């Protein structure tokens, strides 16, 4: 299928998205990882082949979106722009997918725009509490690099060069400070965790705690952290199997969100 770019203006800031799939398909919104985006285009195309209407949105400051002034102080602030983008686009009954740092942003979006959510899928969420310092987090990322498909770097490096190291470092610091488990605890929609078998960025106990209701993650055998990039068709089939029909009602185990 042929994807297309759409620019949407939010508070005078241009947010770019990649759209693909039938107009009458169930809506899937994808939030990509650390200041990169195109590495998930093949996964979006695969989801479209499964019948979903897919929109991959780039948060402000990502390669094709503008940077707001002042910049958001944390990931919750970044998520606010994506939530307003959802409103401007009029998207409802959304399956929200976040990958890596995008999983953190997606969780905040789901809290802020809960009335627009059908379910949340977090793929390769970061950072496990054991790795929330720059040396540990970067060390785990370095362990993952040899496991990734070689084409990943061809996608990411040009986009990182466009964004610049200062911006990347800023978002990385925000990510390391973010407590995903606290954000997820605020959600009253189903949350599923999907992991690559060889993802070194988090451990099983933390992954289990993130699901709503809590439970083992769905493990994609033989795959690294960026599993949707390495095996886009497998990832799309997994999503279609779990979300081709409306999910079960939200779990009553979700906790209240602190004011």
C-alpha cells in the first residue's frame, strides 16, 4: 500500500504523520521511538495490509515535525501535543501503539486522552527501573545494537543527524526520568506488552507489572528490541490477532491517577 504524509497544525506547530491503510479500517495510531520514525513505516504498511487504518505521528521535534518554543519539560508535555493532534484529527476508538521511548509517550497520551482510546499496546517499553541512569541505559542499548537488523541504522542515523545530538540527549534524559509504571497505573483501558525475545532493555518482572491486567508479555521469538522493524509482518499479524475485534472491557485493577 502507498503511504502518504500529512501535516497537521497544533498551536501553530506542524506535526507530521505517516498514513496508510483503508479509510474505513479500525484506527491504529503509532508513536515511534527516540527522535526517529521511518524505521516503523514497514510495520505500518504491514498493519495496513491487515486492514487497519494506520497513522504514525511524529511528536514535536522529531525529524518531520516542528519544534515548539518553549520545548516540553518532560515526556508528559510531549504527549500533550500528540493528544491535541488526536483531537485535531478527530480520531476516536484508537488502538494506540508505542515503541521504545514512544511507549512512554503513548502511555501519557492514553492518560490525557482516555476517551479516545480503545486499547494500548506497548512494544519494547523503556526504561526498566534497573537501567534508569545514562550509563546503564546506554549500556543496555549497546547490547541490543548487534542484535538489530542492519537496515535499522540506515533508517535511524540520517534522522538523528537531522534532529541533532542536543535534542536526542534532551529526550533521552526525559525518558530516563520517566516512570512508565506510574503512568500505566492511571489507565483504565487494556494495556498489552509486546517484547522481542532478545530485548536487553528491560526484565520480565517489570514487563509483567506494566500490563493491565498484569500478566506475561507477548514475546516475539528470536527478535531484538525493535521487533516491529525486524519482522513487520509478524508484528502486524500479532496485532491483528489481538485486536481484529473489540477487546474485552477494561480491567478493574487499574489504579487511580494522582492529581
